[in-house]
């Protein structure tokens, strides 16, 4: 773990940014972060995926968010949410090709601030699950700074990192693409999934997470910090 | 509904009984589900554990065992467990363990009962499962209406519908007639000294022996009864009862236990509905005079087998039924031989060995048989008769479709047509001075079953085999050495090792690498422990009680044997359906992933128990 990340994950940093936060982010910070020494079984998670107009959090924007909550290591489908976000700029052709979200789709969608006001209460006190978390953290962090004046701090599990650790532990060279969400899922005998949108990817990551945890923690006693990134 | 939940709905729609629910209901279901993941070997539920959800398997597979460890069911994708708990106030009834990494969808108990309350078809499916389907487990013939199978799974005792109607032998014909009238029965048992059986009278006897003969009603009932009627034991299968009735052309069969009458069964009990092809085939064979005609009946065996398997027969059921037909052909040929050659000069018994002896025949079988003659046999005086008899029957069986044994293990070979004392010498030699090669050849003779003739001739020999083999460690070690020559087709990494090149390229030999090793294991444990059964299932069940094999090991081997045997039978049925000649060579790709995993498991069970065998009996020098 890099020094920078150590700092941004620390309680000190959290206290610092919390004071600057406004609105929904402030309320978010009022709920204490998930305790890394608690068992995973007792921790609640939110598997999240988002689609964007590009890969640069500074320049590009979020166009959709999908999430699902995990309680007691069960994916609760009743908590599924998928929301479109109206970007400030017109969508470019190259991004539309990727996520198939058109200007007409998002014309009446909430803007990013309204979307975050729906999402942040769901994230409070929970742990983020994402496949390749830097993207989610980068975009959400920038959006929070813009809308609520402070960055986002949330304990995070990256299923890609867990997958990488598993492959390293096996000590075998792995093929390119082995860390793709679908391939990792297949290695755990999970059903194939068709990536449709942010929610389908979030659900796919949640299933992979359950599998990765069950391999590490057959008795249900493992502490949260053992899977944090 | 969003697209990803639609996928869950699609999955449910493809699986029974969810497919019976209206579309809008299925589409509302995914939102109520929770997904959970269990890695292979996880105990998901155990008896009395709280279980507030119905588990639907999305991927993977599980095993259900009752609290005593008896295997009840194996479930795979789209099947449900935790059903019993739904009907037991949320307390699980059985042990559920994952066999593979499994993803399950959990439906809350309340939603389950809402659905069950609203949709009778949904409720019916699960009520049946919760009620008794799982309890009766693998051997249960699931909701399949095949009478033949019911007869195979039902014991005679279960068929006795009403209290026995009987009358003491001191009664008159009039008393008997009145009682039959009052009790509305078509036959009456005549007893003496309480419940000891003296005879039987039927409607037909009243017609033929009383009215037609103008006999006085005051005569004792003993005057018209049939003495010492043919009877059956309550533990016999209903199938055997029907067979006995067909063979003897009778319609009533008393059920006797320890010489006391406990009930009566009639053809009506058995033949309420439709034709029972195996029984009729056996009946037909027993009336034919020409092997060529019998061949036509036996030619339908593959067809019969595919019906049985499709109807969900276990391999033990199928083996029993198919063997019954070769027994029938053997008996009929012997009767014809005696008609042709005259009565035998000295008593004999015709014995079946190998798969016929074990009652494990399949669509393809050759003949293994021998003759045990009374010790009064004199070569010069009687040799020609028995040579002619054996040739008649062996040639006849060959014509019927049971081809000659390639090793000449047949009664037409002089060596295998000998008086009991010679047979005793044979077995003494095999057991006391075993030679590996000779043993391998004669293993078929350790699975003998009398088919026809004076069965007591075999009794003495049988006693000797069972008692000598039990005490001789060297003999056992040689048997073990022999058993080790059949390797299981599993590689170091639990991959299948397939046949390379030739006619059967990339296949597994289910007979020699699957069935035979288990048959060998069962035989060794049975002989070493003085168990006199010959059927492999019976042997394995019997040896559970002995220390040479663990109870778990014997249970696993039973499961493995059933799985490999049924896989082999299904393979043969598939070939028959496609118009090919059945064989034992299976392409693993023709199995589902789930079946392949089970097959590997079954092979590893054999491998483990082969190693355990070496430890238990020592390794021979072979």
C-alpha cells in the first residue's frame, strides 16, 4: 500500500475532509465508517459500477450508476438500483458507442448532484465493492468535490485486486484477460453474465466478491481488513 | 424491471416448477431474492438448523443426506433445496453439502408460502417433495408411472391389502363357500393347528371340483383343496410374485413367513393396469420350444432396457429384470433338453456365474455357466447324457443371443461339468494354492447362483467356498493382487485418462475400468468376511458391518457403483436408440459437466478403496 493511500484511508484524513463536506456528503460522513476489524459476515457492502463519457475523472463525466447491497454475505436483489445521470456536456459519439446511453435518454435524468444525493445515503457505513476501484473512486471523488466541497473516503474492496492476489498465490503465470470480470467469475463457477450497464456489472462484481470471500473464509470469521484494498 | 433482473427471471422460467407461474409473477420474483455463494464442500444446512429460505441452485451442485448420512439426492442447476424446512416451520430436515462451488438464489419462506398458496401447481410440486419424495431418495422412482418398476421396488408384504381370510381344515365345503361369500374373496386359505397352512381353495376349485363333479357340500373342505400350495415370502419383490404366478399359471399366491400364512396376493393386486413386458417376456419364453423363437423375445431386451432406464429404474432393478429373462431362457432350454434326452440319470444343478450369477446383466451379455452333478455320477455311464444336455443348452443360449464365453467358462466344457466332489477339489485348490492367472480366470465361479435342478447340490459346495475363503489370507491377498490389475481411468490431476487410438479412441471403458473394479472389491470383501451374497449391491450392503471396509467406504462404493452402472446403461440405451450396437465405451463429452464431475468422484472412490484394500489385506507378490 502506497503512502498516499495510507494517508487517504486514515481516520485523520477522514476527520479533515469531513469538516469541509457539505450537503449529502456531510450526512454521509456523520455515519462512522465500517470497522475494519469486524468480521466480513457482519459488514454491509455496496457493489457499485458506473459508466462514464471517458476514462479521465478530471475531464469526463458519469452517465449512469448501478448498485446493489450485500448483507451477511448475501446479495439483496431488492436493493438493486440503476440511475442515469445527465452530464453537463453533450455526449460524444465515442462514449455513446461504449455505453449506448444517448442524449435523449438522459435529457430528463437527474444531474450528478441529485444522483449523488440518492447514492451517498446508500454508501454511508458500508464498504464499496468494485472491479477495478480506481475508476469508481476517481469519478466519485471528483464529483463529490465539485458538488459537496470535499473528496470521498470509503473503505473499498477491489475484486480485481483480490483476483490478482489469488492468481499470485497460485504461483502460475496467467493469461492476458484472466483478471477480466467475466473470466474471474468463470473461475469460481459463477454463471456467465452479459455486461449491459452499470447495474449488471455491479451485480457481477457482487457475485465474484461472495466467491472470493468464501474461498478465504469458509467459517465466516475473517476480518474486513483482510480483503480491503 | 431492469435487464439484469430479467436474466434471473429468464433463468427461473427455464426451470420447473417456476415455469408454471404466470410471467408477471416470475418477473416480480428476482427482486425478492438474495444471492449466496458456497464453495465446494460447504455444509449449507444441517438437520434442525434454522432455514428461512428456499434455495434455488443457480450454478453448481449439492448433495442431500439424511441425518444418518444416507444419500437422498444430488441436485444441480435449477433445482431447489431447503424444501422440507419450508414445511417444518423453518427447521432444516437434512444435511445439504455443496459438491461444487455453487451460487444459490434464496427465496424467503414467506414468499414461498405466498406462491404455494396462490398457485396449486407450484404447491403440488413442492408438497410432494417435502412430503416424501426426498425421503425416499435416489432409489425412489420419481413420480413415474411405470408398473414394472413399482413391482421391482415394492415388496410382497406391501401388497397384502387385507387381513387374511382362512378357515380351519375341519370345515365343510359349505362353510368355506359361505365364508368366501361373506368376506367377498375369491380364495380361501385352509389352516391347521392355528395359522399353519394346509392348503388353498379358489373360486375355480368350487366350480371344477364341486359343482362340475356334483360333490356334496357337506364333504370336508380338505377334499377339494390344493395341498401345500406354491407360496412366496413377504420380503420378495412383487415382480417375483407375478413371475411365480405366470410361470405356474395360478392367480392366487399365499404369503408365508416361517411356515405361517401372513397374507394372500392375487393377480388383481399386481395386474391392475397395463401389461408388464418383462414378466410377459419371461412367461412367453417358458412356453416356447425353439431357441430361434426365444431369440426373437430376447432380441427385445435392449428395447426393454431403454424403457426401464427412461422410466428411472436403478441399475440394480434393471440388472435383476434383464437377468430374469436369461434365467427363463436357461430354465426353458433345460426343460426342453430333458424332454429330448429323458430324465437325468443322476441329479444335477445348473449354475450361472459372472454377471448372470450376480444378476447384473445389461444389453450385452455372454454366457458363464457350469454344471454340478451328484457324486453318484459315473463318467462312463452318465457322461454322454450330460455332455448332450450341456451342449443343447449352451448352443441354445448362443442361438438365443447369449454368445459363447470367450474363456470357455461354460458347462459344455468338460472341466466345468463335474460332480460336486470334483468342484470341491477345484475350489480347495484355488483357495489353498492360489495361482494368479488361474484365479483371474475363475473369478466368475465365485459369483455362482443356482438356476435349475437340485439346488441342494450347490449348498455344500457353497458352504465350503464361504468358510475356506474367509480364513485364507494368502488367497485373499492374491484376489487383491488381481483386483489391482483393473485401473481406474483417472490421472494424477483427477483428469480422465482415455483410451488412445484404435476403434475406441478417446473413450472410457466403463466396464473394465469402472464396473469390474467395484465388482472385484465387493467380491473380496464378501469372501473375506464369509458373506454369501453374490449380487454386488447385496455384497456391499452386507460388508458394511465388517471391519475390512469402513461403513462410509461401503456406502460410497454403493453410490459409485450405481452411478457408473447407470451411466453405462444410459450410454447403451443411447446407442440402441441411435440404432448402434451397445458397447461399454463412453465419450466423456457426451456427459454434462455435472455428470462428468460425478463420474470422476465415482472413480476416485474406487481408487481410494483399492488403496484401502491393499492396506487391509496386504499386497500380493503379483
